[in-house]
């Protein structure tokens, strides 16, 4: 089964919108960087170009943070030992040891750490 089928629609929309925003901001960032790259040739960056450059970097960083938060909100894990569905706290998820489709998390039902399989958020009404 495809994991995107399990992802609820608001989370899927949020991830797609944030990816689109990142694409637009990244493209604008590279265009502005190409235009203001004259600074490498001895010319100084004007005040307006510097403001636009800093604003684009700030927007890019904000969109990356929102994307990571969106992935965290849309992700749940299934304990391989007991089958419990686990949604970890953000910092445990962010710094936790992980591979592509699994993460080492603490299972509240087993009371031990184990490798949990990643699945996208499953709607609570569907069991």
C-alpha cells in the first residue's frame, strides 16, 4: 500500500503547499543571487538588493521550518513489537536515530525503545 494513500488530506495539502512555496522562494533566491553576484567582482551590494537578499533567505528558512513541522505532524510510527501507533514529541523525532522508513522511538505501551515503522498520519476515525 502506498503511504500517501493513508495521509489525511489537510496534511497532504499542507506539505504540497509548503513544497511549492519553497520552490518559488528558492527560485527567487537564485535569481536575486545571480543579479547581485556583481559583489564578487568588486562592486558593492546596494541597500535594496541586500534587503531583498536577506528577506529571501529569511523566507526560505521559514518555509524549511514549516516543511519540517508539516512532515512531523503528518508522521506516525508503528511499534514493531506490539503494533502501538506512536506519534513522538518533536525533539525526539527530530534528533532520533532513523533510517528511511523507520525510527528508534520509545513505545509507551511496551515501555522500551525499539525500531518503529514510519507511516503517514492515519485518520483517527479509520481503524
